[in-house]
C-alpha cells in the first residue's frame, strides 16, 4: 500500500479550493476592519470630545460585536463548514448598502466605499461559485438525496 496520490484520484473532502480561501480572507478582512473601526470609535469616544460620549462608546462596542459574524464565518469557511456560507453571504449583502452610503459621501469616505463594494462583490462571487459550493458540501434544492 503506497501513500502516493495519483493525479486522477478524486479530491478528498478536506481539500480547500483557492476560491474558498480567497473568500475566507476577504470575509476575515471585513471582520478585522469592523474591529478596527469599533476600537477607533471607542477610543475617540472615551478620550476625545464627542457630541455624545455614550453614543460613541455604544457604537464602538456594537461594531466590535458585529465583527464576530464575519470572523466566525471566515473561520468556518477555512474549516470547510457548510454553515459558514450563510453568515458570510449575509455580511456581504449588508456591506453593499454601507458601501453605497460611503460612495454618496462628499469626503474621504469615497475610496473606502469603493474598496468595500469591490470586496463585497468579489466575496459574493467567490461564495456562490460552484467549486466553493461543492467544497462546502452544499447541495441545491431537491438534491438532498445525491
């Protein structure tokens, strides 16, 4: 019995396509951006002179808690967990209106809106890709018996 794999051997369930790795990286990057944004709001709310200190602190804590969704989804995607695609897709869908609002701003937020929109669209494309769906073991409607 040899341990060498032949090129025509079927993929093992543990092999992760590159597209799935890229999607996980983008989702994790968005989660990290939420953590950084939350910390920034929190620090400015505590040390700065905001209009409403409690609102700034609440906003910062909320952003950091919201970061848990994409971070957990990214970890699940890397671990080939089928449940992780749902939260990852939800995160991207929620990011699109935020990107639109950033693009409507008349400030330095426009580049951030462009980056967020590009990351969200790229992530969505990678997450609904056939190769990604197959690697996560997700079957379409009516294909539960396959």
